[in-house]
C-alpha cells in the first residue's frame, strides 16, 4: 500500500498525530489516546503503519512475560509525497480533505470529552479569514508561517507543555478574472 493510501485513513492519521514530536508510545497508550476506537482496530492500524515503515519499534520491554513495544513515528515517511498529491484528481482531493476534517472533528471531540477540557483557558480557536493575495504574496505568507511553525515541530514533550493540533487550510474561494 502506498504512503498516500495508508495516511488517508482517519484512525491511522490519528495514530500519526499522537506520535508527532518524537514521542514513543505503546499500543496500549495509543488506545488510551483513541478511546473511541476499539483496541483491535488500533493494533491492526499500528501493524499496517509499522509494516509500511511509517512507524518503527523504538524499544521493546518484557512486561509480565509479554513483550511491550514502544513505537516511534518516522517523520520522513509520515507525509504524502508532493508528487502523489499533484497527481490527485479533484475527487481525490475531496476525499483527502474529508478525511482530514473527520480526523480534526474526532480529535476535537476527544479533547472536549476529556476531564481537563477548558476551551477558553486552553486558548482553543478557529477562525476563517478571506484575503485577496497575489501569487507572490501568498508564497511570502506561506514562507512566513513556515518560519514560525517549523521550529516548534521539533519541541518534545516536557513539563508544562501540552500538545496542540494546528491545522492550516488554504485554498482560493474566488479567483481573479
């Protein structure tokens, strides 16, 4: 199965999100992060991602006679290749976008269902802005956003840090005539 096909599945995409930031988690810990998904489903998708090289076993420990595996995301393998995305027909983009939105909703619902959820205190936000931009202005803005976001992707789990999901989406809604 191609990387594209593996990553455009809601459960697998949520597993990838859970392991971002060089985290290592066991399948049991992943099950805790996806309480709305059965354990068998999580195990099956972890196996598929591992077989494809998107996840790797970072460590194995013996626990009560069983082997407990800690998985790590291979960042270099956890993205849809640009070439594959460029070849998608409109229906392919529609499908990928729908899956991304379904994952966003699932992650948001999991957050809201958590005991510590406090949207105002946690600075939860969702805004939409329509902007008129030339191609050059768009590319400049995207480069500036990248300069702000990319360094923070390397942050690791630490005391006082919470994991946030930032999901920028951009597309033209009205094109110049």
